[in-house]
């Protein structure tokens, strides 16, 4: 193939996560680092949003942290959902992580942001620290998973919780089916799950021998590699059968 370098951008902090719109037009990148860089770098870290056609940086959203677990761009590029670890100083608890799920519009403005408080509050959508978030193909819904194994379906416009369920371990990968009738999720209990997003019911689950860290999902198959194994595994999306 052929390519052309349209622009170059020097990020303030190491880029470790990213997401691109379905049409390939818009790209969001966020920083991530296993070791802590100088404080001067951390405080300047940001989410960057690009137009890939022109190579132009459209806007930035200040973060002030480096450990960004997940970010996603809606199919049409009109929204960005991000999980902000939220390194803040709380008057009662002191310095700590206070994660939130934040929705930004195409201009980089905050539409809504839901704080991650404890699970004892029934009015708070997020608990236990979210780590993964994905838009449905039509952009009307969001799914996020947290460290405790909770998978939650939200209305994108309002942030209201529509359904939720608990999986067996930390939820790392999430993918929606093209028609929005299923959400596929990998869990720390070594299982891949298919979830009904309207009621949170588990449609099937399959043990793949390890935590599925990387995968690709098509209409009929899921190809993945598990954390503790050396094999590639292919599942059938209709029933979870290992092919």
C-alpha cells in the first residue's frame, strides 16, 4: 500500500491508548505510562482529538494524570467517552483516585460526567473503578466495565443506567454487535461473555483459559489471545462455541 504523512504531533506525555471513529475520520489519544514520569509531564497530560483527513489537532482536554484505562469515539465521531482516573485531593480522604466517566462532544465540551463513588449508593452509576468503555454502533448507548466485574449499559444522551450485570472478574474488553443486540465482554475469570444490553442477562459465556487481553470481533467470530496462554482462540459469536 501507499501512505502519505500529513502531519506530525509531539505529544506532551506518552500515548498509550486511543480510539478512532468508524469512518476513520476522527482520532482520540490519551496517555499511559507504567512508570511515573516527572510531575511536570503529568500535570500537562491531555486527551488529544484529531481530524485524520487533514492531520489537524482539533482540541485537547486536560487530564493531569497518565493512567488512562480507556477512551472511545462514537462511530460518527461526534462524541468521545473517557474514563478519567481523577487524581484529586479530597478533604476527607486526602489524595487518591476518584474515577469518573465523562462524555465530551465534537467540540471537546463536557456533556456530562458521572463520579465513581462507592457501590453502596444506588443512585451512582459507577463503582469500583471503571476500566473500559465502548459506544454502541449507533452511538445511542455506552457500555462500561469496572474492576469489580460490573458491566453497565448507559443511555448516551442522559448517562442514565439502563441495565447492569456482574461478571466473574475485572472487565477489560467490551465490544457491541453491529445491530446493538449484544455486548461481548472479557472478564478476569477467564470467560468471554455475551450480554443482552436491554436487561443485562448473560446469553452465553465461554472459558478461554485466561484473561482475554486482545481481541478482534466480527459479525460471526471473536479472535482473541489470553493473558496466561500461548494460543489464539476463535469463538463463534452466536453461541460462544470455540472454533
